[in-house]
């Protein structure tokens, strides 16, 4: 019977691990273009991060978290969408 309890705990951890992985992938894939945009805008204007503004910085943090939550909820559909969007952005690196 001990094997039954270990199997049930593994089955409960597996969806949570998948959701955490999808969350991190969604945050990364949506955060890269936003961070690149902010970094290039600060670099091109010779300004500072303080010049970007609080609203844009809050948005730059909130948008990847939102897409991370969507990725954790809907899984591979959102990750595929984010991957396609990242490929079409044509980042300079």
C-alpha cells in the first residue's frame, strides 16, 4: 500500500510542476521583447531607467506576469502563440 500513496502524491505534483514550467516559459517569452524594447529605448536616448516612467515599468512587469498566468492556465496554446509572436518581432540580436 505505500506505493499507492507515493503514486497519488506524484500525480498531484505533476500538474503543479507543469503549470509552474508553463508559467516561467510564458513570463520569459513575453518578457524578452518588452525588456529589449525598454533597454533599447533607454540606450538610444542616453537616458536612465528613471526616465522611462513608472507606468511603463509597471506595465513591463505586469504584462509578462499576465502572460505567465495565461500560459499556466492554457498551456501549450499560449506558449505556441508567444513563440510565434517572438519569432515575428525581429529583435536586433
